[in-house]
C-alpha cells in the first residue's frame, strides 16, 4: 500500500497520525500548512517559543486560532488534543512526551536543542524526523543507535537536498550503476565571509532570519548537507571543502568524474556541489554505466554519450515533503534517510574573522565561523571541532580568519547534551 492509501485508511478510521512539531520559523510554518492539506495526518502539538509566530502559522495555514489552545503542561496538551484542538506550547519537551503524539518533527535548526529534544522524544517512544541536519552530521550515528534502543524510527526529512539526493543514490545503486559523484546545485550566491548584518534587508524580503540566510550564503549549509549525504551513503569529499565547479547540468558528467577521464576528481565515489547554471535547486548523481549495451540505450534516451551519465532531480520541496517522512515512520517504519553505523565525513569549522582568546562562539551562520567538510580521517588528524559543538565554545588560542577551529584552540561547553553524546560517539568509533 502507498502512503497516500494508508493515510486515507487512517482518516476513514478516525485515527490520524499525530504530529508534534517543534519550531515554527519559515520551514515550520510550511509544515503547519502542508499538514492541514493531508488526510490521515494532523498537527497535534506545535511548540514554539514565540507564541505570536505559532498563532500566525495557524492563520497562514487557514486553520484559525480557535482551533488551538495554549498549554503549559503535558496534561493540558493531552486534554486539548482529546478535545480536537492543537496544543500550542513554548516547551518543546511537552511535544516530546504528550501521549497522543506519534512522531516528532524537529524544525529548530539548532543542533544542541535538537539533540536534547530528539533524545527525549525517543525515550518517550516517539519517532523522530530530523530537519535539523546540523545535529545529524554531528551525532547522527548515535541518534540512530538511540532510536533502535527505544524501538522507534529516526530519519532526516524528505524534501531537503540530502534526502532528495538519497533517492537518486538508491535508484542508481538499485540498477547496479556505480556512483561517481552525488550532490546538489548551490542555491544562493557563494560568499564565504558573509555575515548577517549585511543581509538583513534580503532576509526581511524573503521572510527569513538573517542568520539562517547567511548559513546558506557562506557555504555552511552546503557543507552540512553534503556531509549528511556522505554519512548516509559512504561517499566522501574528494578534498576538504569539495570542488564546487561551475558545471551546468549538461557538464556534470564531464566535470565531476576522475581526472584520468578529463574531470576534476582524484577518485570516484564522492560528494560535491555545483555552482553552474541549471543545477540548483536540484540534486544529482553522476554514474559510470558498466556495460556498452547500457551506453547505447542511454544515448538513445538522450541521456548523453557516456560512459558517464547524470541523473538529475530538478527540484526539492524542502519542508513541504517532510510530512511524508513522518507518515512513513509511523505507518511503515521506514526512514527516508539516516546515517550509516559509522560516519565517513565530518563538518568542521573555519574562522570567518580573526578570533582572540576569550571569545564565546555564536551560532552557525553568524559572524565567527562557517562549515567546512573533510573526511573523518582528516578531521581526527587535525583535531577538528565539529560544527554542531561550536556554539557556546570558548576560543582558547588566537585563530586567524580562514583557519580551522579545533579542540586545541577552542573549549566546548561540556554541559551540553550534544557534547556528551558526541564524546560517546567518538569513544565508540575510535
């Protein structure tokens, strides 16, 4: 049965999948709207610190504020849901523990907070859909282990570039075609030293938080997303930061291939991105078809000359597809994407500006640092500070702009749950 058919059955039976959504920014508001359009799945709890944003999301979705009730305790939330209302709360923990909730969607974008809430949700028997890719690339392998321990599912959300690329990877591997490269088109102009103050007007016009916009522009999001693909597939960055060529959609199969065949790669089996025209907002895989008969058919189907071919998904619908992952976990127990047991890539940090001892680092996308992908081996040798542990870390030695943040020049906040979980992950894998 398809998800659509199974959701229709749940709707007919009066047993819709109940979603707890944490975070109601741009993406969270999209999810509120999308859930309102789907039969058999509904929003049960909406957790958001800014109550005005939560109620505005209901207005935008056309649900109306009368369909919700403000709740300060788990009991109040359960009573609201029993009365057919959406429970609105400022406490994400309430979404994680409320009895009727089947699955949690984390749309916080904060790796530390997201990790804490995911652990609470799993312990309470809830499936977790992680839109918070920053948390996944930092402690995703441990989150999968925790989900298994509690008998629940964990998945990155459909619709984001990593999951969209994963569809193509699975498709190509299912056909027996070796993956040469997998990646995405860069959506925004790339400017490594971008800072939020420079993008306030653009962010306002796009209804975005300036910090979140800069996370895309300074390349951090691309590094994070490619790291997630790497750790879910075993593909690796060919070099630190990847190549990022200006290859258009018709040039990918001539560019992201080994140097021995005229490309830029030192090896096959990598993650990378393109700033060329016609790729964004899509994702791609480049394969080397292993048989001359396949080359002939691909040429006949206008896929190129071969032996390298590009499969392109020309779109990704970000938050609009995420409810499908929530439904898949609850109805079928099937994730759309999750890390392998052992990570192969790391997303570390490079300083955007000179940093002096005593500076307390801010969030991803702010002024201090940007994401930078490497292999796990390179990260271990360089004592690289994982991106998801940088917030609230204190600089302990001078760092020049462009230099790596490491455990040698930064001191992480040991009180954070994500730091403790990452310590356990490192100890396990080493």
